[in-house]
C-alpha cells in the first residue's frame, strides 16, 4: 500500500510537471475535450440527429484528426482535409458515373483497376518534396476518402452524390468547430512559438559563449570529461537547443505561413527569414561547440599562460554575449536592432586581444615554454589522476588518446591559439547573425 | 503547344528522378495500390460483401492509414491501431452499459461528460515524452474509436458489442494485409536504412576531412565565400547529412526496434547503439565544421607558412580519413573493427606534425612574420579584389568584418594554430567514434 501511494504520488507529480512546463497544454487538452463534446451533441441531441444521422461520425473524425496544438497546424490540416475530400468526392463521382454505364463484371474490374492506379499514383506523389512539405496530409485524405466512397457506394446505386454531399457537410461542421477552437478561443500561434524560440536560442548562445570563456580562464579545475554533456552544464544547455533545431524551425515556419495576421507585427516578419536566421545561429552554435571542445581536449595550455590573455578574451566574449542579448531583446520587442553601438566596444576588445597576443609572442611559441614547464607538469599530474578516476568509471579507454597526450607536450600553446582563433571566428559569425537579424527587422 | 510539351517533359523528368533516387519508392507505391485493391475486393466480391457489408470501410481505412514505407513503421502503427481500438472498444462498452441503466436525459449528460473527460485526458497524455515517443498514434486511434463508437451507438441500443466486434474483425483484416505487404513482399527495413545511413555518414565525414585539409594546403585560391554552403562543395556535402541527422536517426531506431529478426545480424546490433554512434558522429561533424570554418575565415595564415606543415597535416588527415573509411567498411560487413593497425600510422603522422611545429616555432610567432610579409600582402590584395566582387553580389556586407580584417594583421599565424589544433581535436574525437563502433561490433 505504501509503495502504491508512492507510485501514485510520483505519477501525479509527473502529470503536474508536464502541465507546468507549458500551461497551454492543459488548455489545449480542455479545448479538445470541449470540441469533442460539441461535436457529439450532433448525435446526442434528438433534433440535430434527425437531420444528420450516422454521418455525425465524420464530424467526430474530423475534430479528432484536424484539431492541432497551434492555429497554423490546424488551418493547414483543415484546408488539406477539405481540399482532399472535395477532390476525392469529385473523382469518385466521375468514376462511378463512367462505371454505371457498363455491365456488372466490367464495373467491378474497372473499379478495382481505378483503386489500384489511384492508390499507387497518389502514394508516389507524396514523395515529391513540394507536395510532401505542403500537401502530404491532403493527399492521404484524398486517398482515404476516394477509397471509402468507392467501396461503400458500390452496393448503393445512384447514391454516390448524396453520400459525398452529406459527408462533406459534416466534415465542414467538424472543420468549423476546429477553426473556432483554434483561432478564436485562446489560440496558440506557431509564429509566436517560432519568434520565442528564436529569442531563447539567441539568449542561450549568449549565456553559452560567456560561460565557456569564463570557465576557460577560471582557476578551479573542473572535471569536464565527467560532466560531459549533461544538462547541468550551463554551456551545453545554452547551445543544445540550437544544434538540433532545424526540423522544428522548419515545421513552425511552415505552420506560421498558414496563419492569418493576428497582431500588428505579422506582416513585417516573413517566416522564411526566421528559418534563415536559424541556419546562421546553428552555424554560430557549431563554433561555440568547438570552443566548448577546447575546454575538454586532452592537451591544454597551462593556466599561467592562459592568464596572460584572460582580460581581453573575457571582454571579447562579454561583448559578443552582450551583442547577442541585445539582438534577442530587439527581436523580442519587434524593433530594429542598433548594432552600431556594439561594434565600438567589440572592436576595442578585439584590439586589446590583438595587443596582448603581440606582446606575448614568446609564450605562444613552443621554444619559450620551458619557463612554465613546472607549473604545466604539476597541472598535468593533477589531470592524470583525474583521468585514472575517469578510466575506472568508463570501461575501456582506447590507447589512441594516450599516445596523443604523451606525444603532444610540445604544443601546449596550440590549444590557446585555437581558442583565441575560434573566439575571433565567433565574432565573424556574429556578423552574419547581425546581418540576418537586420534583414528580419526590415 | 511547344510550351505545354516542354512542361510535360519537365514533369516527366522530375517524376523519373524521384523514382531513380530510391527505386523502393516505386515498389512501395505499387504495394499500396495492390493492398487497396485487395481490400476493396471485400466489398466488390459479392460473397465476401454478404459477410462483411459496409464494415469493409474500416479495412480500407486501416490500410490507408497503417501501411508505411518500412516494416518497422507499419508494425508500430498496426499494433498501436489494434491496441487503441481494443481499449477504446472495451471502454465504450463499459460506459454504455453504465449509461443504459439510467434515464434518457441523464444518459445524454453522462455520455457528453465522458466524451469531454476522455478527450481532454487522452490529449494531455500525448504530452508525456514516453507515450509521445511510442504510443502517440495509438492514443489518437483510441480517442477516435472511442468517440466514433460512443456517437454512432447512441441511437442503436444494445448493439455496441456487435459494432465493436465487426469493426475489430475488419480492422484485423486490414492490418493483416498491411503486415503481409510490408513484411513478406519486398520488405523495407528501418534497421537496414539506419545501418546504411550510418555507413554513409562515416564515409561522408572521411571525404569531408580529407578534402578540407587538401583544400587548405592547395595552391589555387578558391573563392570560398562565394561557394559558401552550396551542395557542390564536396566538404559541405560530406558533413551536411551528419549535422541534422538526429531526428531521422531516432525515428529509424524507434521503428527498427519494432522489427522482427530478419537477418543473421539483427540480434547483435542493438539499435540504440546506432543512435549513440550517431551522437558521437555529429560531434565529430562539429569539429569538421570548425575546420571548414578555418578555410572561410577573414584572417588567413600566408600560404608560404602553411606549406611548411603541409606534409604532416595531410598525412594526419589521410590517416583519420582512412580510419573512418575502415570503420565504415567494418560496419557495412558487420565485422569487428581492427583499429589497432591504424593507430601506428596515425601516431607517426601526429609525431611528425609535432616535430614540424617544434622546429618551425618562429614562423608561428607573430614577431618573425615580417619575412613573409610581402607574400602575405600580395595574397591579401588578391583576396580583397575577390572580396569586392563578392560585395557586389551580396547586397550589404556589414562593417564589423572590415574592422576585424584590418585590426588582425598581427595574428596571421593564429588561424593555422587553430587549424592544427582542430585537426588534433578531430583525432581525439575519432577515438570516441572508434569506441562506439567497437561497442556496436560486440
């Protein structure tokens, strides 16, 4: 009993968490329940049933299959459904009127052949990228409706048109309820989702790049390999959502393009531009991943050498992060961004990094590294003891990486050069991001 | 007429191209056509119709909605459909038998309330990650069937069980045809697709990294920015499919896990391991993206300096590429890979790179760069003339990158250090790849 109570408690908590993550989910569930109740009234209320009869099931089916989370997705599915049904009804009527002229046996063969051809052709059509993107559901519904009408009307002569009409009316009622629910009652807009996710991606990257550089120059030795890619790592958390956002972005943009104008900003924001910005952000993200990789490599520049460049690097990262945050807030407020202010500070920070690199060239060449050797070796010992622990946890650490470690004593300055270079690369990428955000603001 | 002929020709060519890209598409279309014809025989053949009647439409519906491209997807949808239908039928029967005990008005209210509660609850359930991943379609079908039975049985007293049974029989027939078509007649396996895509991803990365390093040290100045991310760029083409493979991989692995054992290798290959390998490959891909970024940055190390490290770098890249190709072929042949052979050559190449870096440290520090200044400036002029051309094509090149170019004359050695460091990073990542492939081979 104790265990059951505990289980029920756990279940209840996970139910609550789903709702807390996004309260619109609760609202959407209630909306679906309400729509289904409304549509089942078609059958439950005696006067309505007299008019519609068993065709009410088509309205039910429409509501279950068409009502989606966002308005754009619902509109897209609804229009696809109506178009598919209309075309299928028309084609079925045509086929039936041709078949009616002939004898019983020929009629069966003719219908079977048509079913085969239409089935194969429309399945093949779904592989066209354009149709797949926009009308996949419509083609499916076309195929479904065509077959249902053909099969169910075979034994009901001279009746096809009436079946098609009745079904169409009830489907239209179902679509009407779906549109009402998704467009008028607490609507969720795909466009809004896309907008918000773009803003949060920019902010995530800003956090990520700043945390990354801070960690690189921090004095505590953090066991990076152990943390790996856990969600607690703020750096990973920041860029994670950016990396795999391609398909989500594209779906949201597709749905958003079906949505009517619902706020004063909608005309000014072409959704395809958000997808483009997403592409550029993803590439910015790859640079951040590479920067993050610098924290995790086997060979590391000694901390004393790094400390020489600490100040300018942190400032560059801070400026990049600030720029990203400002871009995010300008998108959030639907304002034109003003990147000119940023470039001055960024330029100054870059120049300082430049100066720092210029005046410490000896430390960056392998020859003069001997002075910091002791510190480096000591640090390496620390590191290797960590690695033993790490090896105990992991089953088998391959031999290759050990070779890499031992053979690369010379190039301890190399990783820092890579780090600095990637930071400059990030600035160059920031450029492209600003360009796309400006395009978006136009 | 001429124009129409041209259009028809174009359409025909694009129809052929879709089929040529993957001939299984044609086969699948024919299979769908055949299944639909078979299922419509239930209605077209008089003796069969006598037994089944109008319930044949449920078999048609099942075939249209369940038959998918791969066996795993079909099995998953079919089982979901059967489970959903069974549960919905049972629940509808229970509700109906409770409602039957009461008066007419109370019965309507009771049913409407149930429809609301079940609708809201099952929509909410679809947000649970576990259910969303495995049983999303099943919940949808449950909701659909429950509502259809409830609505259509309201006016048909004492009849629910019969409706549910008949419907279940025909759905079972539909599922049977789907299973026959997808498992026995030219089956497409998701597992096979996943296997092949993993192999081609490994090969793509191998091509990519080799092409990248070769291009870095090649003497021709290629206009990289102009090529950008076009598909003709062999480097981009190689890693492109890796980067956004997460969702495809996961779907394929999910479907593959539903597939029965169909070859002698299937038990030895847990599909989740392919997903893990995909993760590691994606991270390897990010390093390749960063390497590719080195070819495209604004600041470049002079070619004369690069040439000093040409040989070891190209050898390291060649070894990495060779290792990836061998891993790909060992996966393709379902063999245990033998990475020990590789590490020797790779180690030698790494050591040579090491030596090269050790004996040319002056060229890598900013101080001694004056000797190569002339060459560098000349090359820069070349580059800036390209950039003018580039600027003419693009509408507006932002100001920031120009600042970056002018201010970063000092650090021309930096990009090469980044390049070398990323190459070493790639070797370290290769390590993880080998580890996962070994795990897969076990």
